[in-house]
């Protein structure tokens, strides 16, 4: 029994490290490319998909993935083709996805607030499986490799997308790539953190790192580290206080952000030398 | 010989707007021409530059640069165009060093999956030296003054070694000394590299002797396209302040 519990906690710990790393990494691009609304909408798209999976007893991972991909398509290429502003599409997609979440959960009253539903809503330590570990590790490796190869283009787009375009960089594929990556990261981290709170992990670590550092390359290293520390600390807090893991992770990440704002050297007024 | 830039009855309309920002614009620029574009606010000067650069979709007409249609080949052609926008100011906490920003000018030329090499770094450093901002290479952009940021943006455009240079109010934030020095320097680089250069400005007197033509815009249209002497005559008739109102 003790071994079983230990295995669950080990999986949750590794899951937290990986999910925190991924959300912290991808969050830098979301924040710097001003895709916050998109991240918000994507997380709720994945949430709606997972709710559908729970309602029709299909693996929520696959339905969440499908909804994420559909939302990414809607926000990226479809919005561009229809010449709709991303803000307009995200403003429509967000309440639509939330409405679908409630409909899917209402249509399956026999499930009620089972552990599966609870894990989709606010995350669960026991929900992580070995397969989830493999998916997260693979995604980590793929994301790192792709960011390494396309760093130059992403670096320029994060500075100023219009200027990157003016310099001859085709920015659209790279922005779509980040949107799809957000969808994948959110989907695979959903079980651990929950659909209601996952977006906090996309913004808080990156925003905290931005309070301290003047070098984007360092920010891309520090933000995933903050993400991992946040998730592991949230897990510990959840185990000690017996509270939902997603809520604990968000509390920790908000605390870290508040602390970084308070201590930020960028915000300190320069002392006037006498 | 094929002109470097050719606009044929071009109209550009911003999304959600009913009136085109520029309308029925015809303009031809040959190699090594240095052209001034002047006009009041909302005359369409910035839109003209962004239309030539292919950053705005056109509503009507055709923009050809090096004989290539910018609507379909813009991404390739932009690698040969150095552009300094009017709005370039960054927030104080911006986590980018000045050298990083200048080096970005070469990214399009370098191509996907390749990293900047020693030569790229040398070109970027040389452009910074030319603009007298090489000592600011490692400083964060957000910590530079407006004038220093403007010089960094000009260095970014020059580091690209472009065949076309499009500058939108490039001297607006410079200190008086730099206002004297930089226009002459740009004119020299323009001559040395045989570039085709368009400079949008409010200050018509500055560098007028260095340009080959002056294009006057008003309400989205080109109302005059003259050599500097005739432009000066128009200036004099307009008491030197609002030439677009008396342009033929």
C-alpha cells in the first residue's frame, strides 16, 4: 500500500516537474507575443474537450487534444483567413468553450463530481499515469528541439512581430506553431492542474521571470525553472493540506509573482546621487 | 531599365475603415534615387512606406519592387529592404540588448535554421559604429533614450545591407548634433551602396539638398512630385510652412 502511494506521488512529482517546465517555457512566448487571450482560450478549449471525454466515456486526453487543435485552428489560420482579429475570435471561443464544458458535464449526471470530473476541473495527483509521463517527456524534448532550431525567428517575433515581418521573416508559421504548442502543453498538463486553473501556469512563471531579468535568453531558462518549482511546491502544499493540487499550484505561482513584483529591480526607482 | 520601385494606381485601405489611407498612387523610383516624402499628419506617408514594403494588403493596383509583385513575393523582397518605422519605442523593462536588435536586421537574409555567424556580427557592429551607438551594444533597449533607440533602429536597417532603405521620420528623436550628422551619413551610405532611399519627414528643409526628388502627399494622394529646386519654389510660395496646400 505504501509502495502504491509512493509510486503515485513519484509520478505526480515527475509530472509536476515536466508540466511546470513546459508551461513555464511556452509561457514566455505567450506573454511576449501577447497571446495571453489565446492561451486563456486554448486552456478552456482543452477543458471543454476533456469534459466531453468524461461525458461520453472516451479518454479525455484525446478529446481535449481534438478540442485544442480545433481551437488553435480557429484562432490561428481560420481567423487570419476570415480576417478576424484574434481578440474577436478568442472572445467568442472562450465563453463557447465554457458553455460546452457545463453542457457536457450536465448531460452526464451519472458521473457527477467523480474523481475523473474533479481531475478535469481542478487537477488531481492520482490522475497521472505512466503514459502521461511518456507524453510529457516527449513533448518536452520536441518543444526544446523546435525552439532551439527556430530560436532566431521566435526571438525576433517576440521583440516586434511587424519588424520581424519587415526583415523578411515569415512570421505566421511561427505564431501558429506557438499556438499549437500551447494547445498540446495545456492538454497534457490538464489532468494535473485542472482546466479551470491551467492558464495561470502559462502566465505567472514567465511574468515573474520578466520582473527580474534583462536578457531574453536567461528568461527562457529561468521561467521553466520557476514553473517546475511552482508545480512541485504546489504538489507538496496539496499533500500537506489535503487541498486540490491545481488550486495549490495557482496559490504558489501567484505568491511567487507577487514576491517578484515586490522585489523587482526593474521597478525600483533610481537613487539620485548627491 | 526596370525601375526599382513601381506603384501603379495603388489604393490601400485599413481594415474597418471606409476611406483608403492612400488612393490611386502612381510612383516610380530608379536605382540610387533618394526621395523625400512630405505632407501633413494623416497624409498617408507611413501607409505609403508600409505599402511599398508589402506590410499592408493593397485594395487596388499593383506594387512592384525589383519587378516582383509585393503581394505575392513580399517575404522574399523584404530581405533587401531596410525599414525604420515611426513607432519604435520600447517599454523600459524590455529584455533585449541593443546588439540583439541590430542583429535581427540580418535574420531574414540569414534564412531559417541558420544562426548568425561572425560576419553577421561584424556587419551589426559596424552599423552600430556608424550610428555611434557601438558602446551601447550590451545595454537593454528599454534603458536607452528615444534618440539612442532611433539610432539603434537605423543601425538595424543598415546592418541588413539593403538595396532599398525606407525611413519613417528617422530623425525625430535625435539630439541637435545627431540631426546634423546622421542625415549626411545616411546620404553617404546611400551613395556608397547605390541604394534606393525614401525618407518620410515633417521637416522639409532638413537634407533637402541631399535628395533627388520630393514627393508631396495630402489626403492619401500624391499632390506633387518634383526635384528639390521646384520643391523649394513650392515651399517659398507656401511661405515655407505648408507646401501641400499650394502644390499644383
